[in-house]
């Protein structure tokens, strides 16, 4: 009786973007844990127990998964997108590290299509040159650090992908981020808002930084800011491979 | 007779990481174009013409795909990993933009598991906090710009993923990159070399920057440098979600 934990990425929403590797893990699992809307994407079946939990209990969820695996259960922790990008993989290792007697049960991380890749694909190729990826939520880091990173990323000439750009509990911060970007990158720089990509609620919008407003983003939106060379071709936005 | 082009990511190598969306496009295609080793991953069948081409002819390949689609062919341009990350998607839009009469045939970009996500998953979760992604090849940008980006990325506290870290034509440059990283991040910072992930040739190695040597990377290696908080837990490497 040998338990395991797989932390699996379900991709951005479209079921055709779930990998076979993840499907196989779900087919072998006895238990699935995760945030309510992600667990809801798993088809129930005999012998599979679903354990949906609320947001912001990542460490509890990770410990629950590790406890069950210690008892011989086969546990899939589901994330949307990729589990290694602002999702459950780091939380699992944090929980494992904090345990008095860390049992290195069989742990696997199963990659998925993270939101920025799906968003970039729907938009064209805005991440076709060097880029950076920033979680704009200040739940787990000081806001000042986010501002510092925005400035340096602009000065480095990176395109940028932002996760969790805006929530109702901190509506002013994304407005502040846009102000910093306008100062550093100028009003003409392109910014794309990709909401709920690959789902029926998908909405894509590309404007200049001068035209951008905070209301264009919500927590289901990935925001992509181009570099100085990013431009439109037809309905697409792309960043050339070369830079001067 | 309506042609189309799909630029598709085949993922890092393991066939279980190819999405159903990409499989469906390949099943409908009349033609597949791409770099020789990527086209070799497509199963031949009646009615499908394979057009393998050499490296560094990306724009020719993109024009070939667009020409065939204009004539009503259904063309898949294959990339490894994700087509939008240092791969064929940007080249396609560059070719489209340069055409005298750009015909916006039906163009779709189909995302895939890019190498850094697969590498991060195999290593643990080294990209669990803000990070940047840099192509270390100076084929399409000046080396000085790469050095500038390395310094600012370190000063921003980003974890870093490097594509194309080293080639035989420029062996000294990756040594120079390691020197810059040691200066900016210190000798204790963790660096991981993930070669040919998810293939039979996979090789994973994590050392400190002080221990790192240029020979640890080749062109099939993705290199991931942690941030100041990146650490080991058991055989894994992970970056905590929080920062001070």
C-alpha cells in the first residue's frame, strides 16, 4: 500500500488542454483536493473522493494531501494552469518542509498550460522575446517589492505577464501599477487583457497604456504588457524575436 | 477550399504532454512544417506531407506555411515546447507583417508545455514566485543587452529561466553569464540544469552558483536560477510563494 501525491495542472479551462499525463493521474487517484472551482472540473467516479476547499488555505490543503498519502492514498492536488506558477506546487513543498518528520512520499509535479501561455496564444505572440512574470497580489509580499519589480522589468526591456492583477479588496493597487508602467514605458506601449481564456467567458482586449483603465482587469484576467517593439498585425499582437 | 495555419507546441518531449488540441490539428492537417527533429515527432500518414527544414530558417518556413495556406492547404507549424516562447509563433507574425499583401488566413496558435514548466515540475517548484525568462542566445540581440537583463533581473529578485544557454559557437558567453550571476546573487544561490526533460536523455542537476561550471549546460538544457529564498527539500528545489 504505497501512497503518492501528484500536483497537477488542469490548464486554463478548455478540456482539450489537459494533458494525458494529468488524465492518467486522475484516473488512478483515490482522492482529489483543491480549490472549489478546480475540483469541480474533475469528473466524479466510484472510488474517487473529492475534497474541495476554499481559497487561501493552501498549506492546510497541502498537509491534508500529504497526510492522506502517508496513509497509502493516491492523491491528486489540482491547480488551474500550471501547478508551479503561482499555484499549489510551492505550497506543497512549504508544507513538507515544515513537517516534524517529512516523509518524502512519492511526489510528482505534473505540468500544465499556465494562463499566460494560453493568453499569449489567443492574442498572437506577445511573449516572443524575453519576458517576466509577476503576481500582482500583495498577499504574500510587500506592495513596495512589486513596484520595484515593475520598474526594473521595464528598464530591462522585458515584456511582462501579470497574474492576479486586481481584486475587490485592493482596487487601487492595479491603478498604481498602470501609473508606474505609463511612466516607465510611455503611453503608446501595448497592454493586453485576457480574461478567462479558452472558456466560454473568454474576453480579449488590447489597448495602449494611455487608454488602459484598472476596470479592464479582474482576478480572472491575465495582463500582458509588451516590450518597446510589440505591435499589432491584423487582429494579433506580437513581439518580434529580435531586439536592438 | 479554405486553408489555415496552426502553430502548435509539441511540449518538451513526452508524448503524454502533447495536448488534445494539438493532436486534433495534426489529424486535420495536410502539411506539417518545422525544424527536422520536431517534424520527426509527427506520425506520418496518408494525405499528410511532412516538410522538415533546418534550423535558423524560421522566416522561410513561416512563408512556406503561409503560401500553402493561401492555396487552401491545412498547415501545422510544429515547435517543441510552446510556440510562443522563443519559437515559431513570432516568426510567423514577422513573416505575415512583411508580406506585400498580408492575407489573414485562418491563423491559430496552439499552446504547449514550454521547457521551463516541464523542467520546474521535474525539479520541484523553483518558479513558484515572480520570475523572468531570458533567451541567452545572441543570434537576435546584442550580448550587452543580455548582460543588462541579467543584472536587473537579479536586482529585482526574480528567479530566472534561461533558454539556449550555451552553444559550441559561443562557449565563453555562458561562462560570462555565470560570472555576472555570482557577482549579483552570491555563490550560495541555487542553480539547476535540466537537460532534455521528460525524454530518455533527461538529466537534472542542482548546485550552488559557486559550484556551477559552463559545461553543465548545452543547447538542450534549460537553466533555472533561484531567488534568494530558493532552497532544497529532500531531492526537490523550490521557491516559496512569499517574499519579504
